[in-house]
C-alpha cells in the first residue's frame, strides 16, 4: 500500500514563498476557501489573528500550499515558523530539468530572486545549488 505525504517547508512568509515556488515549478497556489475561513472565525474555531489578507484574499496566516498540475505528485506546504533560517537544510528539493536546460533554468530562477550558492559534480551528474528568497537550499540538475 502506498503512503501519501506532503513536503513542508518552514519559512517566515508562506504566501510570498508559495507564489515564488509555484512560479519556479510551474505549479499553482492551492485555492483558499474564504467562506470556510470566515465561518471558522465566526464560529469561534479561529480568531481574526489566525488570518491574513494576501492579494485581497482572506487566508490562514500560518501557511500556504502549492500543487502540481500532474496528479500524484506531493503537495508542498509552506508554514510559518518564528525563527529565520540559520543553518543548512536537512532536507531539500531537487529540481530536475536535464543538462541541456540547467543553465537556462538557473538563470531564470536567479532572475526570480534565487541565489546561486555553488556547483558540484559526482561522476556524470552535475548540479547547481541555489537558495530560494528565504535561504532554503535546493538543487537544479
């Protein structure tokens, strides 16, 4: 039996970072059901402090998710944590684009706000390690 999972990334601004990653991957930000959020606040299950208006939409303050247009890929959730990133990630994403597209993809992501950290090679494999706008490392291979 297969186990379903999502990848969760800690950050300080989940809505902005989810938009960045959705654009980077060609995915979409998961739609927010504003009516549901309002009902939860009105029923006392949440408070106004649990919400935020982002780009005119009432959302949960603590997180934002992105999903792939291809079914079966894991959802990626960006969640608020109080502290900024201070050390290397213990888990990171690898973005596979192929050797023929790697340089163009690195350039595109850097133009979007990523930072190139270093290049590496192991046998026939080559990759670039970048950091997203909040400093989370990822590789482009």
